[in-house]
C-alpha cells in the first residue's frame, strides 16, 4: 500500500510541476512589458514667444524669475527687472513693487508685472513661495495699484 501511495505522490508532483511551468509561461505571456523610467529626463525650458500674448509668455516669465531666485528670499525687485530685461522684455512695460516697506523693513512679498498686448503677466513672490497669473490691464493703463518703483 505504501508503494502505491508513493507512486501516486510522485505522479502528482510531476503533473503539478508541469502545470506550474505552464502557469508561469502564461503569466509571462500575458504580463505587460516592464515600464522603464528615464531617470535623466530632460527638463523642458519654456521659450519667449515673440508677438505672443501674456498667457503665451507666462511660463517663460515664471521660469526666468524662479531660476533667478524668486521665492527663495534672496531675490529683490530690481533683480527681477534686470533678469526680465535680459530675457527680452522691455523695461518700459515692466512694473514692480518695492522689496522694502516705508520703514525700510523687508516687504512680505513683491509683485512684478509685464504688460503684454493689453494684458498683465504677473509674478508675485515672498521668501518661501512664487505665484503668477494673467490679468486684464487696469483702466489707468497699468497693472499694479499703489506705489511702484520708478524704473527710469
């Protein structure tokens, strides 16, 4: 009787090992190919859109300002004007608030605007964050209310 049980166990093992091989093969054939992640993905750098709208150029303005330091606490109002001029924007169409208060303390935030085709591309930052938006030009033909720095 024990010989009969041994033969039965061995036969079962052979048949199961054959099934497991078939099962592995079926899983391999039905599995999707592995996803390969490129760890050296190329950063897409926005470009200046000559003749483009404020909306078209906002990604470029964001890129220029944040790469230069907006949002880090190491970046002032006139720094922003200078980098935007080097990036192709005309000083005549740039407005910026001061990075200092009337008491000569650091301002909580700075706002810069570039007038583009009747719209305002705005960038605003503090020492910890950066934000931007496109808004309509104000009735006075400017983007910012209140005191702005003279860029003359």
